[in-house]
């Protein structure tokens, strides 16, 4: 599968501490082989991958492409983004 990273996700990924960044990169490698398909709730047309207890990757699948939309290091960042859809 092709893995595309949006500008937002790329900036968020670069601003992460090195140890967390390496965890994200490992998950992105796994997602390129076989992405999990856990949909978000409340009609949000994205998928979510849990990296750590608080960190999340938000992505979308279009055919054989996986588009990384956001990389959130904390649950607070993820929650603020998630609540913006309500």
C-alpha cells in the first residue's frame, strides 16, 4: 500500500520528541503493510490507530492508498480535534 502523509501530519510528526517519533514511525511501517481498519465514531469518516496510551494516528484509506491526516502525541490534542466535529 502507498502511504501518503499530509502537511499537517508531517509537521506534527517533526515536532514530536525522538522517542515518541520512533514509535510513530514503527506504526506507520506496519500500516503500510496492512493498515488496521478501526473507524472513528459519530460519523467521522476517518480511521484511528493507537500508538501509545495517549498518542493517535488519524488516517483515511482510499483504495490502495493510506493517507495520514494527523499525528497526535497527547490525548488532549486528539480530543480537541475530535470534539471539533460535534
